[in-house]
C-alpha cells in the first residue's frame, strides 16, 4: 500500500514538473529567434483549413454510406390505418433535417476554411445586418411552424378515438414484470372494473368479479386482432412503468401504474399477408441466414440447430422496467374477422374460468365472493397470491 502511494506521489510530481516546464515555454513565446514558436503560422492554418474540408467530405460520405448500408433496417410497411400518415410525418421531418444539415455543415466548414488565419490579415469588424438576421430567423420560424402544425394535425388524427363508433373492439393490455396479458371486453364491449387487490388464482388481472360487465371478459396470453376493425386498447400496469410498443402498427403508449391509458388503431394487414411482404421476406431471409450460420457453429460444438424464424407481429415493452425487460413481449396475430371470432369464441369467459377454478379448489363454497378485508390487505405485488380463507 505504501509503495503504491509513493508511486502515485512520484507520478503526480512528474506531471507537476512537466506542466511547469510548459508554462515556462509559454512565457518564452515571441522571444524565439528562429520563428519556431507555438503560435500557428500560415502553414499550420492551411493544414487546418484543408482538414476542415476533409471532415466535411467525411460527414457527407459517411451519411450516404449509412443510408445505403443500414437504410433497410427501417420499420418497413406499416400495418395500421394511421401508419402511412405517421411514416409521412417521419419522412418529411427527416428530409428537412437532412437538407438543413447538408447546407449548414457546408457553410460551417467552408467559412472555417475560407477565413483561416493568414499572416498580416486582420479580422473585419462587422456589427450586424438587420436584413440578414430577419432572413435567417423568419425562414426557420416558417418551416418549423409548418412542421409543428402538420405534426399536431397528424397527432390529433391518430389519437382521436370515436367512442361512439360501432363495430369496434375493446382490449385491455395488462403489463407486469415481465410479461403481458390481454383481456377482451366480450359481448357487451365493456371491460369489467379491475384492481390489483382482486388478483387471485386464475384472476391474474385483478378483475372485480362482482361487476356484471366482468363476467363475459376473456383473458389471453396471445393478442389476436381482427383485420379492418378498430381496436381500442386500454393499458394498465401491475407494478412499474412500462410502455406498450407495437412497431409494425406505429403504436406506442406508456403503461402507468394507477391509471388507464389508451390508444386505438385499425390493423390493415393480416399476419399471413405480412409474411409475403417483400421487405419482411428479405428480413426473414437475412435472420435465417444468420441463424443457419450460428447453427453450424452449434452443431460443430455438439449442440442443437436453431429452428428457422417465421415472422410474427410483436408487442414489446419499451421502458426499461427491470432485469428481464428485454424479453417482455407478446405475440400479436392479425387475422380475418371470421378467424378472429372463431378464436375468441373458443376461449372461456372469465366468469366461467373463475367459477370453474373455485369449484375445483373449494367445492363447499358457492358464488365468487367479493374481496374481503383480508384480501384487500394482501400484498399486491405478489401475483402468486392463492388462498386467503
Ligand atoms: Cu416492461
């Protein structure tokens, strides 16, 4: 320990002496006889001027290279009704940023080159120019105002939910560390009330079973959506802040504990149709190429080959919510309405599921009891709550 301290002291002493000699060197500026001082001369300025130009070229070339090399990683064909509008806003913003960046970077580096230091050249004093200031203020104002207005228009369009619109379905998405569950409102189109305090056994979403609207609700661990029908999502969280992210549908909404958030969209492309989309086919082929290369390595090591990947829509969590956040996802299946209805029809309603589990657990007990005081006091975070009787 002592020797380490001695070494540190010696190193610091060395740095101090080195710094002192530098200060001494600086005091000698201007007194050098041969002109070999630390002050930049014309040659240094020229080198820096041309380096500025080279850097400008580097920015342009790298931008183009990035677009060509990674451009295909963008999201691809939007699968919801509002998707194209969203993509349009994104494209307009990117094109504007691209134009402004190209021009301003050119000006910045060109002027740095043009007005590089020259021996005997003095800076020109130029106070201000009203006309010039007016132009470079008013142009960004107009462009930004236009962009913001268009953005607000698109946002209201996307976020507007016509609650009275017929032929919609209501789906609740319930987030918890680290999985999703879905609940369909059932025949009546109304979700039953819910609270974490009611979580018990098969009732994993804490639905209030004394609410008449809750009886026909249907729970699922896979999200099925009918093509061409507006889906109103209601988001709830059991524990921490999550974010429901459905990139193919250009949809994202925060999922906040203690409140219900909402988003609605109409899916326009079924899973089967999307699998035939050229961009998706390219992506799948690329992923499978990587997987087969990996499989070859695995087999060489005596392991098992990876199964080939097929495309599926996904619901992902987009807020870092804990250790397994990266794997918090749910498969989304978009299908024709008939298939969707068939799938939903085969599922048990929550009322039936709760009754069934109660019958098998405690045959003596009759109807589902509303939450008792004891249940209210139960730890809400623990979803493995079983029996409070
Ligand atoms: Cu999460």
